[in-house]
């Protein structure tokens, strides 16, 4: 289960800069102009092999006519979070907005940490004001210059409550995820062969994530029906944000994620965003095209010609046409989930991987970096979910050419039959074992060197 962490503060104190640096992304707009962040922004944060759900909020303060709605979004995120990061501008004195936010956070009775941003600026005006208001523990950071960000991660890792759920290894868990009214609950009822879940033409009927166990061909399954994920999650109601977080948490604890797409409406940008969210978790993904029976042969042909299918994300993913209402393609869908689960949990021997790697590299001109040819000594298996391959050579992840990385990913996926499985390549630069070792001469070698030096000096005379 993912812990949710909210970043709070008034406008223009560096919340979005901190969010971008912690998540290694540029999802939030950063500018000197206050009030640019309005809707909540979210991303995954990985710390020591543990994932968190980080939420960037709009500034709480009287900036424009949207301030009330922005503040409502921010407080909503704070109420749903496990930890709050309260950001202050360390170069300025605390004002009424800062004190009001501090008072509001204290009323929530949640763990919170005060971060004084802009530590690179010599003015430290906020420190005295914090002491006057009972805050003695704080951390000075600079989001822009990445100062003390590792300490921020340590704070989160050491203080986030353990919300991990016990995983039932006997059941193959899969989550149904997608836009509202795509047919997730109808498909769940069809699979379960009874109306356990409420269905309606009204989008947003399902609010919480619901897990139900069932048996299919001597295989125990657990189905998790989730709430629909709306575009940009713009709704201001608390229940909307809660449903979104629960859907992402369902994917995190599932073995396989099945993205449901309304074939009649076609693939839209929000479907691609949802697939990308699944890919970020590292979980295997399959796409169910619901209401596929409503398309005639000509419409099916046009369906796959849509520009959205040109997106690279569809290159390595299985598409299964179904009809949840007419109970068509259900067996095919469950078999696809089962097969994908086994593919995603398969391990590969080092000799097999190296044989494939040699065959890939022998067919191309291996690129170079700074005039040096890339050399990969060997590759080994690194784990599942995502399937990880570690390549040892003279390059690291930081300087691996993107086109070379895509070439290897594409070929490994094809050769290892990893359709629907997220593949992660890690380039590990080999260390020189003699780099820090000083050669110690034997007594015989020392005498030989001395004789050689005397000989060279005598010739110079």
C-alpha cells in the first residue's frame, strides 16, 4: 500500500521545485510568478526500494479569485496524506498566511515537518519566528540547488507509517483500472457470475476499491474493481481524490493491471495517461477493449488506425477485445491475465541473456561516447516487477544513449517474449580493481631499479 505525502505552503515558496526534484521530473510548473500551481499534481517517489505517493498542491493564500478552490484542493490532499511537508521561505519573516497554514496543519493531528527553503540565500529571517510559534525542529533546504534533499527523503522514510498489507500469495491479484463508465464493474460482475458490484450509466458509481476472490480453471484469483480515473483529477470533492489514490494503491498491490478502454468511444489521451501510471509502478499491463461487439468490421479497421495507437506504449502490450455486458471474450481475458502473470515473474539465466546480447550487438555498429566505443561485458537478471536486467560495462545509466537503450529494450522484449511486461535496463559501470591499489615492489625489484637508475645517471655523465 502506498503512503500519501502532501507538500503544503503559501504560493511561491518552492513547493513545485521540491516536488520536481524529489520525483526527478518536471510535472509541476516552476516560476517566480506566484499561484501557477492550482490543481494537485502527483507522482511516485522511490526511497530505498520503497514507493510513496507524493502530492504537490497549490499555494494557500489570497492571490486571486481561484484562491478558495486552490486552498480547498490543498487541504483535501493534506487530510488524505500520511505525512505533510510544510514549506516556508527561509529568507522571509513568517506572515499571517504561514501562521494560518501552520495552525491548520496542527489541527489535522498528522505528522508534519517544517522545511525552510532557499537555504542558499544568506538571510535566515524565518528561524526566530518559528521559535516564537513553538517550532524548534526544522530542516533547511534549497530545492533549486538540491541542498539537503537526501535528508528530506530520510525524514519521509523514517517517519512514514507502515501501511503495507499482507499479500495473499495463493491468489493471483489483478486490478481493473480505467476511465469512469468504461465497464469495469460490469466486467467484474460478469467474471464473478453475480451482481456483487453496483453498475450504472452514471460515471463515478464506484468510489472505493473492492476486492473479491474467485476460482477459474483451478486457479485462485482476486479481482480488484477500482474507481474511474478522470482527466487531470479536476473534481474538488474529497471523494474524487480519495477514489484516485485508492485506484493507484490497488495497482500497487496487484500482480497484474488490466486497463479497461471503451472501444466505442475509442482510445483517448486519458487512457494513455492511465497506462503510463501503471507502467510507473512496474506492474505488467494488459488492455481490455470493452464493448468491442458494438464495432462492425469497418469500424474495427478504423479503430486501430487512430493516431493514439501510434504511441510507443502500444508496441509492447496485448489488446483483448471483450464485451462485459454480453459476456464475450471473458475466458480469453482471464487467460491473458494468467499468462501475463507468469511472463512477468519469469527469471532468466545469465548465459541465455549474454547469448542474446552478443547477437544484438553483432548486428549493429555500437555507438560511442566522447570518442570511446560502448562496451558491455555481460548482463545478468536483476528481479521482477519490473523485469530488470543489469548490464555491466563502461557506461552508467546517466550517460547511456537513449537510442541504444531503446534498441536493447525492444530486442530483449521480443526475444524473451515479454509482451505486456515492463522491462527495466540498468547500466552499471564496472570499477577498475587496481584503481586505488599501489604496487608494492619486492626487495629484488627495488635493487634492480636502483641499478637501472645508477646506470642511467652514469651514461648522462
